[in-house]
């Protein structure tokens, strides 16, 4: 898939960032201003590509990324802002959140689409709401969830909904985990993690992507490293409710 940029918008050099996209005419609320494309792949494959190309890519699921093209396309040139005028309509389309004046730069908050650390950076948007540092965990901030309600990528919306029903294991559930762990560790952990994350139908990869662990531990769990599995089982068992 190629990127799309509305004919109402043009990409050009910008003093602050080196490039940007700007409205050529007034744009009404709800107008599609861009659509992001790319080659769909898992995080493990995505990580093998150059950092610059990754920065022009889009996360569309917990373990799915649309890798940007080798050469820049007009749709790649849309900057982050902590006070944006656009938001995600779905996993790939960007729409105006409010009326946009002619000459105004088109921006969106990367927290609306990113829940991984592949494109973290110091922010220089210069707005009064600037967070200074943009990370893959910003979508968890309650003020952003309220401000951008309905403007997050669908997979992030699902994770936000899941966080409302996620809970600690009960004593009985923790005992069930440990009783079944030796014979079927991944199956037992998956059952427990679906409760702990509030994601009852998630795959193993989605479950380990949803928990707060470092990338090294996530990679070990993805490869079913026995020591990492043991540590996760212990963590779930020790954090159970009374």
C-alpha cells in the first residue's frame, strides 16, 4: 500500500522540523487528510529495518506494523504535536479533529497510534501542552485518553477498554495456574494473563505485549524461554488477591 495525502494538503520544508504538511485551503472537521500504508509485518521483522525507515512507519496492532517505504512519500511527512489538529479515524486514516485553517500545519499525537518504543523522541512541538518526551506508553495517560476520546487506533482503544476490566488473579485462579504450569506452561500462563490484562481472546504475543516488562524479557517470553516463563508465573502468583 502507498501513503495517501489529501489534495487539500501539501508537504514542504518547515523551519522547526525540516519538513511538514500544510493545509492549502480550509479543511472541515472529519475530513480524511492522509492514509498511511506500508508492508505489514511483526515487530521481530520490523526491528531489522533502518531506524529512519521505522520512524516513518505506523503501528497498527500490538504486534503488527506497516513499514514505511524506502523513499519518502508525501503521506510520510506529518509531524507529531502534543496539541494536534488531527486524529486516527481507524488503524490507517488520519482525519481533522476540528476545522483547520489554510496554511496551518497538519499534526497528530503519536500516542494515538503507537504503543511500542520503536519511535520515542524528545518533543519540540513548542505547544503549551508539550510533554517534552514522547514514548510508547503515552496512550496510558488518563488526560490523553479523555482529550482524544474516539481518536485512537482501534487496537489502542481495545487495550484501553481492557484496562478497565483487568484485575489480579484470585487465590483459586493462581492455584489453577501453578497446578497446570509444569505440564502446559504457555497455556496456563495465557489463561492467567487473559484475566490480568482484561483481554479474554488475545494471542500469546498480544498478551506479552500488553504487560509492562522490558524488551529483553518480552523477547524471551516470545521465544518461550523457560526462565522467563518461570519468572512470569511467579509474578502472577505472588500478586494474586487474598
